[in-house]
C-alpha cells in the first residue's frame, strides 16, 4: 500500500505493527481505514552500517562538486550535533 498523504494522517489514530524488522502503520478507525485499507512501511531495522568510512569520505568529497548535496549534508550534521548535545 502507498503511504497516505500527510494531511490524511493528522489527528488519526494509527495501529503500529512490527514484523521481520519492518515497522508498519495502518489506520484504526473509519472512514480512513476504508479509504486506505492495509498498512504501509514506516521504518526498518538496519543490521549493518549504512556506509563505511571510505564511502563517507567519498560522499564528502563529491559534495564539494554538488552544492545541493553539500547543503543537505550540512543540515544532517547540524541535526546530529543537536541530538548529540541533547544526550
């Protein structure tokens, strides 16, 4: 099933289910339950790192060539430092 639009999620009760390392959500009540039958994936476990250091280094290097990538990496690092400092 496709994920519902954000507007359709506001104020709705959801049921969360987990199976084989994947977390799903589905609507609890009608009419959304009837409009969006089934469930959609909202997350999954990662058993291995997303990338190794060489890949991270390469990503940082090519970000110097692609401004949009650089901007998004900067935002990610900002968020990391905010979360890290909050712990």
